[in-house]
C-alpha cells in the first residue's frame, strides 16, 4: 500500500478499450448541458404574430418594450403557418381565433373590432 494510504487501482484491458468512448460520451453530455444552459439564459424573445398584427399593433409599441428591457433582443416571426413552439424556439404567439390550440395556453388579448 502506498504511503498515502490509498490503493492504486489499475484499469482492466476492457476498461482501457472503453475509455475513449466513455470520454466522448461525457464530452457530448457536457456540450448538451451547455447548450441547454445557453438557451435558458438567452436574452432573446421570439414572438410569432400575423403580419397585420405586427404592422398595426406590435411595431408601433416595440420601442416602449425595448426601452423597458434594453438587453432583450426581440425576434419576430410573421408567418401564417402553424408554429411548433418548442422546435422553433418561439416564446410567445399572438393569433386570431377561438383560443383553443392543443398543447398551448391561450389568453384573450382584445375583442375583435370590425
């Protein structure tokens, strides 16, 4: 036994062969966790709205938002297509309709005025 009182263990041949794959696996896990933490700490707010809503309501008010939160980067998605919030990393959506979309929470913003 070494003077420090610790027992030195020698890896088996199988462990030596597996070590590069194990290290690579931990490296990938570390990269994935770093990407998750980058996304959680992001200063980007992605908003999906119709082009009409963006032009007539949102854009005239965007300066007020930017003044209140100057470190926040706002990205607008003005497509009419359905959005996969998770896959497209969308934080907020504003849509015209009944407010019942599976898997989403909807709050009424205003009455429709014709």
